[in-house]
C-alpha cells in the first residue's frame, strides 16, 4: 500500500461521500427557503426550487426580487458567530436546499419603498415527483460509476495521465451533493472548510483535465506541450485562489463579479482542453488516433453538457430579457447524466489499446438519450399532477421507476439492433457472398481464401492468417496477409494463445498469451482469434488484425466472422467425408478387381 494508493482511497471516499447521500432524496426530499441570492447579496429569485412562487416561503414572507441582504449581519470573521456564519453560508451563492425545518433570519437593507427589516424563514419541503426521482437515481448511479472508474484506472495504471483523469471526474461528475452540504450547514466551520477544499478540488480538477488531454492516450507528453504541463500547478493555484475569493461574502465583501470570473475561467479551461485535443489528433499513430477520437467526442459532448447543467443549476444565465429559458431540474439532470455517460466513454478509450469505430458508441448514446429525454420532456410539466392522481407510497413509485428503466432499456436494445443492421448492410452482404462461396467450396484452399483473404481485402484489415490443424499442432500455409517467413508457422495445440479455442467462440488475443510466439507487431498485431470448430473438433484457427484505419473489429464483425467459421467447419467435414467416400469407392473397385483377378 503506497502513499499514492492511500491518497487515492482517501480522495475516492471523499468524492463518494459527497454524492452517495443524495440517493436519500428519493424517499426524503430536502427543503428550501424559496429564494436565491448571489454573492453580492442581491435576491434574484423568490421561487427557488418550488414549482411556483406562491408556495415559496420567501414569497409568502414578503421577500421580492431586488431585495438586498445586509452584509454586516453575515460575517463569519473576525468575530465568529455560529448563527450568523451559518446564515451567510445558507443564504449567499444561490444555495438551493437545506434540511427540513431549518430556520434562517434575513436582514434586508432598506429600499426606496421599504425600510430595513428582519424576516425569519422556515425551510419547507419542496414537492417531489416520480420523474425527478427517476432522473436523480440515474445521475447518482452514473456519478458513483464515474468516480469508481477513475479510481480503478489509477489503481491499475498509475500515471500522470490517469491521475489527471481521476482528479477531474472526482469533482466533475453527474452526482449531486445537496444532502452532503445540507447536513454540513449544522456545523458552519466544517461547511466553510468543505467549501475551501471544494475550491481546491475544483481547481485541481481543471488542471487534471489539461494534464489528461496533454498525455492521453499513452501517458506521453509531446515536446510542444511540456511548457503547458509545467505551468499547470500555477494554473491550479490561481484558479483555487479565485474560487476561494468567491466566498468573500463571509468576510463582508461582495464577490459576485469574482464568482462569475471563476465560472468563466472554468469554461475557458474546457475550451483549451478541446483545442489541445484537436491539435494533437494529427500526430497520433492510427490506433492511437482512434482512441483519441473517443476522447475528443467524449469531451465535445460531455463538457458542453456539464457546462449547460452548471449554468442552469447555479446561475441565471438562461433568464433573459426575452424570457426565462432555464430548463427544468429533470432536463438539467439529463445533461449531467450525458456528461457522466461520456466520462465512462472516455474511460473505456483510455483502458483499451484498440477501440472500435467511435460512431458505434455514439449511435448508442444518441438512442438512449432519445428514449430518456422524450418522456422527460413530455411529462416534466405534468409529473406532479400525474403523481397526485395516484395515491401511492414512495416505494411504489420506485417500482414504477424500475419498470420504466426496464422498458426504456428494452426499447434501446431493439432500436440499437435495427440501427446496427442499417449501418452494417455492407457487412451483411459480405457475409452472404462468403457464405455462398463456402457452400460451393471444392477444396480447403477455397475455405482459407474465403475465411482469410476475402475478409482481409474487403474489411481492410492489417493482417489475417489461417492455421490448419495437423496432428497436435496448427500449421500456417503460405505467408498469409501481413505475415512473413520470419513469423510463427506452427502453434501447438496446448499453447496458451489457443486456450480459448475450447469454448468454440471468437476470442480476443492477450499480449501475455502471445509470449514466445513471433507474430506481427504494431498495428498488424492480431487481436482476434476465430476457431473453425464443430462440437467435436477444431479444424483451423484464423487470426485477424484490426482495420487499417486503426479501429478494432467490433462486436458485429466478430459475430459475422464467427458464423462464417461455423459454416466453414461444416464444409471441412463435408470435404473430408467426400474424400473418404472417394477412397472407399476406390478401395471397393480395387477389391472387386482383385476378386475378379482371383476368380479368373
């Protein structure tokens, strides 16, 4: 247990501790005072998270937009008053939720129409409904998976690149942390310490993102980016100080401008990350270029989704002179979810040496986004009325949510199959042509050509070779495609490389299993083995490399090659049976000739 792993465990537990408690909001919703005030103390919203202002505690108490908090009453220091400090942290910066029954006293500065006044508010529980709970569960599960995925990457592949990714996702993930902060409001100094640590974690997360995009996918920094890498600690320090300065309200300073600068700085870092990725993509080897494409698409979709969700949940950016275009909490949750899905998307690209075409997962993300967003958009305005029409306990709505998830997943699976069939029409045509050729094959050389040469040419592979069984070994005839004389011609039946053959299905080749064998290297290294096998015998094994573009063979292509191999096994049996029949007929003729000769 190294110091790095101890630090990793501590940070992971902290990241999970912030988001896991929010699952409680499914059954026990939090409360709100019904107003938002910025870090200048200006009250800009008197509805808060409530559906309308008439049920907001702030509105009912006579508070209106444009009222101003009296800063002299909100200081935490130099003289510490726990109640004043608690109120400052609960009132400034657009805090959305608190514990039910929590009291706060607002000291409002005089206005043109009203004198200075004091208002006491009691937080009321915001009505919740099944749709909000459904999106919340998805967000929290995605957040937990993202944090665990980042930690697993550091644990198994410790490097500056994996640490950068983890430091980013440990803070910027879909999980919400309202319960965590609401509980800490009972201990103002602990909450203030959490806020300071949060500013540091956020700044380090942005720096980690830049470190990650500089080094992905092989944890190597190109010479032109080394200067950027060296200034990352300074960047993190400046961002941390800027973010901490936004909490100057507890010192009596108006810091809304600083807060907005901090938010904009984060957006600029995200844009820089995308720019670095776009500049680096042309310097990569084909297989690394494909992995980088996954990261680029993950960032192109994930970062804007996170930015939109942050703006909608923490600012009034969508409240314009043309109207309030702020999306509902459920839509905001879906944006957070999209960011989380694509964080896992990036994680998968990092942990694999070869990836399939990025269009395939993008299709699946598009389909699942459609099936999630359409019900939310259609039901978001009617969810409370629907829930009010059915007098069901909270646990019953959880069952409804689980059933909804099952229906959506089934629809997604069916739609994905239809879309895959559409985009794989050429592959289906290739399978029909090769299958017809196998049916008419007259010799084993025909089978090898249809299983190896044709896929190599038509699917644009880097290598392909067939090893046919001869006794207790498999022998490669000819040079193969992407193979030469210096490479392995024989593989023993008991070689670790062929251990998965017994399962009778296409299998991925591991580098560990290839030890001791001379196989093509680099982009031509085979990563798929397909046994030509029937239930009792393996006739041959075909080894395939990736596409010349650098993409790996996807599941649809692997399945197609597996089906052709099973058909080829039947043809091998038929050819061998034909040879035996011919030999039997020859022996019968010889026997008849011998009998005729003996009789004469």
